């Protein structure tokens, strides 16, 4: 009996050891978020400790020398799961046979650049990358868009990849979600894992609505509504919301650089949840394709909703009661996304 179990164990272990590597693309790979992100991915924090990885690093041609430095450092980490690193500036190389794509690179706002011109430049980038996903990636690829304006870039990429299900595209609002979670935890005097089910609604911008009406805090083993645990309604309805909404700007002001460590952590959380699912009884925030069937939000937007994930498939958590305070804020951020989408679509068809 014992030898049979030992034999079975060895077979299972051998099967794991020989697991096929997955191909994971990170764009903007020479940038500061990628610098914090690549190590976590390559050491198994996202796709599992038994999953070998081929990392594909895409950036623009002038950044190729920098990318070589990143490749050297990844090699120097001597990570057993990292089977190959492929730096490139070509989409046909970068998007080939992908299992996961993390699109971090985008056009940054330059001094004096009009918002419309910035959006136009980003539509061009995400149209090209969407088309490349459509042509070269696996049809089951999971795509996470981080580069701003993340929601609209994600929509453009998905529209440019008609052969890949829209459900396989999402954009990052997990950083905002984590910020909200941590703010509540600090106020309630607990660690952040004791706070569950905060929600970020809408756009990843200052109109986003961080909502804790459905959040709970675990106090000495008892689940208590966040409003009860924090005991300060005016803070939750005021400074809490604006702190989360303005956090990105506050980090830039202090650091003279945008959030990178926390953004990378949020990317890992988001992708790991897609891969392995959300814990029972918990939901997370993700920008996903709105079909018009959830919370009266217009269809054809990438809007951040509360979702649960099972078997690599997300579902919006429906039927949470929404009060008037929340309703108005959810609609304001939706209106912003509709306006941005409509402008972006004129560039897409041009
Ligand atoms: N959604 C979120 O929560 C969130 C949070 C933080 C940052 N962001 C956004 O993430 C993006 C990256 O931030 P960062 O701090 O790493 O910026 P960064 O400027 O340090 O790096 C961006 C990299 O992208 C590259 N790049 C530009 N266009 C590209 C293209 N077409 N293909 C491939 N690579 C391209 C640049 O060359 C650069 O190396 C920014 O748009 C930022 O606003 C989003
Ligand atoms: C939506 O959020 C993104 C990311 O912060 C921002 O760049 C964009 O301007 C916002 N959209 C609008 C219409 O304000
Ligand atoms: C609630 O929070 C606000 C803002 O941080 C603070 O000024 C106020 O004293 C708090 N009220 C209570 C009752 O703790
Ligand atoms: C999980 O998803 C795959 C692919 O969509 C599907 O074939 C499979 O039946 C699903 N498994 C479960 C348990 O739902
Ligand atoms: C991605 O698409 C596949 C079908 O190709 C589907 O089975 C899977 O559930 C989708 N993933 C997500 C995250 O929705």
C-alpha cells in the first residue's frame, strides 16, 4: 500500500515537473511597473508554484537596450520556473501563442498634449495590440489592461480582437480596490485581510466610486458591516471616498513618480484570481465588459463591477441593494466612460 502511494506521488510529482510552460506577455516591460511585476510573476506568485513560465517582454524600439538589462536581471534571479525570456519590439513575436497578456505600456500624457490627442494615440496602440491578439494569441488568452486610460484601452483592444471572447478581457481597478480595503482596515484597527467585499465601481479615475456598503470587517472572529466597524459615517461618505479617488495623484506628488509597487501587487492579485478563482464568499473589483444587464449600467463599456471568479470565468455579483447615494456616483462614472468610449470609437473607425 505504502509503495503504491509512493509510486502515485512520484507520478503526480513528475507530471507537475513536466507541466508545459505557459506564455505570459508583459508590455511596457522596460517601465517602472514592469520592474516591480516581473519578479513576482517569474517566481510563481501569480500562476502557481508548479507552473513553468515563458516571459515575453514587449516595449518600443528605443527601449530595447533597457529591456536587455531587465532580461539580465531576470536571469540573475536564477528562478527555477522561468524557462525563457523573450524581449521584443515586434507584435508578431510578442503576441504569439499567449496564455496571458498583461498590457501595461501605453502612451503617457506629455507636456501640453490635449486629452483628445492622447486618447487618439492610445486607440492606435490598443487597436494594433488587439489585432495582434486576434491573429497570434491563443483564443483562451486572458488579457489584463493596465495602461491608461485602462477601461477604454481595454474596450478598444477587445473590439479589435473579435475572435477572442470579450469576457477574456479585463482592466485593472484592483489597485483602487486594495487602497479602499487598506483604508478601512487602518480605520478599524485590523489587518487588511480582515476586510472583505469593498467595491470599486466604474472608471479607474477620480470619478470612480469606492463603495463599502456591502463590505464587512472581521472583529474578533465576527463579521461586522464596515459602517459598524468604522463607526464614522461622515468619514466613510467623505474623506474615505476622496482619499481613494485621489490616491494616485497623492503618490505622484510625494514620490514624483506614479504608483508602481502597489500597481504591480494589484496586477498579481487580479491575474491570480482569474487563474485560481476568488475565495468563497468574497468578491473583488475588476473592469469587465458591461452587457447592460447589471445595475442599469449601459452596455458596451468596460466598467468596474464586483465579480466572483470560478474556473477562469468571472460573474458580476448581481442584486446587491443600491441606495440613492451610491446610484448617483455609479452613474457619474458611467457617463464619463460613455463619453470617452464614443470619442475613442470615432478614432477606431477612422
Ligand atoms: N489601472 C491602474 O490601476 C494603473 C495604476 C498605475 C499605473 N497605470 C498605468 O500603467 C501605465 C504604465 O505605468 P508605468 O509607471 O510603468 O510607466 P512607465 O512610463 O515607467 O513605463 C511604460 C512603458 O511602456 C512602454 N510603451 C509605451 N508604448 C508602448 C507600446 N505601444 N508597446 C509596448 N510598450 C510601450 C514605454 O516605452 C515604457 O517603457 C501607465 O499608463 C499608467 O498610467 C495604471
Ligand atoms: C477614465 O480614467 C482614466 C484613467 O485614470 C483617465 O485617463 C480618463 O481620462 C478617464 N476618463 C474620463 C472621460 O475622464
Ligand atoms: C470621523 O472622521 C473625521 C475625519 O477623519 C474626524 O475628523 C472625526 O473626528 C471622526 N469622528 C469620530 C466620531 O471619530
Ligand atoms: C471549466 O471551463 C472549461 C472551459 O471553458 C470547461 O470546458 C469546463 O467544463 C469547466 N469546468 C467546470 C467544472 O465548470
Ligand atoms: C475565456 O474564453 C473561454 C473560451 O475561449 C471561456 O471558456 C473562458 O471562460 C473565458 N474566460 C473568462 C475569464 O471569462
